[in-house]
């Protein structure tokens, strides 16, 4: 009887160690690119200027950078450059000049995967505008 108990215990332990894990799969498609959660179209609500418009975020050729088309409501052909670090996004370089001549600086923080709270400045050559904006993923 003891011989069978030993074999049963051995088979049980061996069988358990050969089973695949049953944990929750936390991987997501595109998760190898930390910028992927930022990609896409975002609806923008600028709080102080009361402007509403859309921006599109796409990858640049670097590993941490993105382009933001229509940043500040400047038009879809005008792009700002930003760097991603975890849930933070920052305009880079600081004080960058966009193709329309505006000089911009600022950063934002991603909440979840659908909201970015931004604080930035836009200098259009005549006025320095302090902006707070909320981007909401479409």
C-alpha cells in the first residue's frame, strides 16, 4: 500500500510541474512599444482658450519620440515633437519652433490609456499663451 502511495504522490507532483501556467495573460498587442498607447486620434479641450480640436499622435523614427499633428490647433500639417517616458509625454526639444513659427514648451501625463492632462505654452510671436488641456482618446 505504501508503494502505491509513493507512486501516486510522485505522479501528482510530476504532473503538476508539467502543467502550463494558468495565470492571467497581461500582455497586450503592441506592448513592446511603450509609445503605442499614445498613438491615434485625440479630442482636445483647451481649458483657458476654450478651444476644441483633434490631434493625431504618430511614431517618429526614434525609439521614444512621437509627432503630434495639429498641436495647439495649428493645422494638420503642423507637427510638434515629443518624447515618451512611461506615462509622461514632454515636448522636445524644449522651446521647439514648429513649422508655423510658434514656439512651444510643456508636458503631459497619461491617465489610464484614454486621457492626457497637458500644461504647455505657445508663443506665436506676439503673445505668450499659457495652456492647460485635456486630451481624450477617440
